[in-house]
């Protein structure tokens, strides 16, 4: 078994040196001292390993002023291909510093080193490069016009896509740097400037990223990072009158609060919120792939994914077989230090999340769910939760309705397609859903009927950078990724030209 506590002496020298510094917000291209600070704790040990400044409303104001000035400065005058090249250089620098940044991210979050390397660095660089291409491809339209009350001469019309302005990005800790890049890259491609508020648990990768952006040629003020908590730093950004758009990923409760806060100011809002995404296995599922996919859709990243496959619905004819297969995988998962290459799952992000998850497991059992594996907390200073399966659940049980955001799968069987559509759609959330079948008619029918922003067929969590990713129902408004995300950071200007 891997050890539970991180051995920080195994980190590379770059990460060790970086972690040892006192950390403060990155504003206007440099360090910005704050009056107050807080401490980061290692989720594997509960030990404090770094301190971070808390940006006050005044500090947030300094960041917004810098972002506004950058819009009117060199950045605002850059040609689209210069923005493209800067994003491409940033992707290269992210990869070149990938070992250091993934180690930093792993220590803060408890996520496996392989995951932070693959997703925050690998996928993050991929998103930066994809979005870089959009900088030169923002187009308007032209048309010959016919305005009834202007009868002389000719009229030509054309439109521009202008950057929406200063974007406030508020992100969570579960895939911290990658989500920050999802938010920043389309904004930058569109010509906006950004004030990023990382989650309090995971601010360091974003601060390091902002330094790399300067190295890549982004002028000071284009990317500012305000560290701190939600009620002080986050809300100051949301309420700031000179921020044009808020893009947020996090809980539905805070998303709702942001929607209410911004309603009166007409700030644009893009909200990617919670999920309770179903996996639906029909009797003809390709089980060799479906069973491991079902296990890893929930145990991957310790269940801390907004689109985790957290509800498993299996046709009655294969229910016992699928459940046994998933449980076998769960029981083979080595839980331990995320820095240990032998670990297959690390801790959840904080003690508070561990307590919350354990509470939801206990509630499900009390409501009559059958605990098939896991459930028992792992003793010690780390916030570990074992892979857990609750079977034979009913739709009204708490762990079926609430986003758990931990390695806890709920499973139930079904008999008919109509029954499983009703079960899948019986949720306040609508982020993702996967359907496992080789029946083409069923694929199309299910894709039409499921109430979710992303439908995956014979695969789960397939998030391609070219496909918009956004929730239905209480999973949010707007979408990340794809052309949709780039256009969301623009405003249209139309021009009419009269000539003889
Ligand atoms: P959260 O929604 O409170 O935090 C997300 C971000 O919003 C953080 O940067 C936080 O500092 C900021 N924030 C918090 N309150 C704010 C406010 N009033 N104004 C502006 N910004 C604010 O999520 P939290 O507390 O970290 O996790 C709680 C639960 O939320 C999780 O158990 C999970 O169910 C859900 N969640 C869902 C995520 C997703 O990707 N869908 C990501 C993170 C959490
Ligand atoms: Mg919260």
C-alpha cells in the first residue's frame, strides 16, 4: 500500500522553492502585498505548508483598474495574431514548467500527480493552443441594407466582434488550473483582460501561471490573480462596477448568488455549476469498456468532477454483473499520497469535504441504500474517503439527489427505456449523461430525451475542446470551450455606412 502522507522532500527543487515563498496576489504584473493572509494545509496530513495573501475589496479594485488600463494599452492595440502567438508561447511555457506546476497543484489539492500533469498541464496547454487559433478568426458580417426612411444613396452594413472588456473569473479547486485556463483562454483570444480569483485551497498554480504569462509576452494587467476567499475577495469581484462579465465554475448555491448579485448591473454571466450526471447501461452495453468506465467516471479525481458519473442506472438483466465488476475495481484501488506513483486515488481536498461526504454516505444508508463497498472513513490526519458504492437506491434518497463531489457511486436497476429516461431526468441538475448501447435508434432517441448539456455515447466525460460544455437546469447558464465560449466574451457592434 502507498503511504498516506505526502513526502514533500520528493518534490523537485523548483516546486520546493516556490512553495516556500510567501504568496500574494499578482496585480499589474507584480506581487501585491495584502493586509491579511491565510494558510494552506496539505490534505494528506493537515500540515500547514504555505501562506497566501487575502485580497480585500481595495486590492480587487487595484486589479480591475490594471485590467481596464491594459485593455486601453498595448494589449488592446495588439493585432489578433500577436494575441495568438502570446497564447501559443504561454502553452509552451506551461509545458516547460509542467513538472513544477503539477507538483504545486498536487500538494495544494491532493489530486494525483499523474492527473495534474495530464489535465492541468497537458489538457491546459491543448486548450490554450486551440483558443489561440480563435484570435484570428473572429468575424463579423457585411450586408447591403434597406432602411425605408433613407431613400437616397446606398447603405452598407458591417459588424465587428469586440472584446466584452474586463472579465472576472472565479474558479474552484477540483481541476484548478485547467478550469482557470478554460475561463481565461477564450477571454484572452477575444481580446479581453482578466481578473482571476482562484479557489482558496488552490491559488498557487494560478499565481505561477500569471508569472509565465509575463514571460510569454502578455503585458502587465492582462492577467491578474486575486487570491482569497469567496465572501471577501470573490464577492468584491462580482460586485465591482467596472467588471463586464463574470465567468464562474463552482457550486449551484454560489452560482445562484452570483446571478442575483449581477442581475441589476447587467454584467454578463456564465455559470458552470453542479452536476449529478447519470451513466445509463442498456442490456447491449459493451461491458468490457462500460464497467471500468463506470468505475472511473466516479472514482477518477476522487469523484471531484462536476460531470462525474455519480448515478449508475443499469438494465436489470446485467445489473448484478455490472455492480460486481464496479465493486471489484473499487476494492482494487490503492488509496494514498497523491505524490506516490502507486496511488490510484488521493485524499479529498479538505477535512470539511471529507466530513460532508461521510455524512451523505451515512444519510443514504439511513434512508435504506445498500452499502456494497467502502463507506468507512480512513483514520488519520489526511482527508481520505474510500471508493464507495451505494446500491439499490431510490430516487428520493439524499445521495441520489445531492451532488456529493466525492468517490461515492449510487446505483439502481431499470427495466425499460422510458423508465430510465424518467430516472435520469429526475434531477435538479443537467450537466452530462452517458448512454451505453450499440442500438443506433436508441442512441438518437436517448440523446434527444436526456435533459443535459453534454451527452456521451459509449464514453463518459469526453470533453473535447471544440465542443461547448455547459449545463442545463440548475447546472448553469452559458458554456465553456468551443467557439461558443469565445463568442461569449465578445459584444457585437454594427456599423452603417451611407454613400452616394
Ligand atoms: P464554492 O462554489 O463555494 O466555491 C467555488 C469558487 O467560488 C471558489 O473560488 C470560492 O472562493 C468562490 N466563492 C465562494 N463564495 C463566493 C461568493 N459569495 N462570491 C464569489 N465567489 C465565491 O464551492 P466549494 O465551497 O469549494 O465546494 C462546495 C461544493 O460545491 C462541493 O462539494 C461541490 O458539490 C460543489 N462544487 C462544484 C464544482 C463544479 O465543478 N461543479 C466545483 C467546486 C465545488
Ligand atoms: Mg463554498
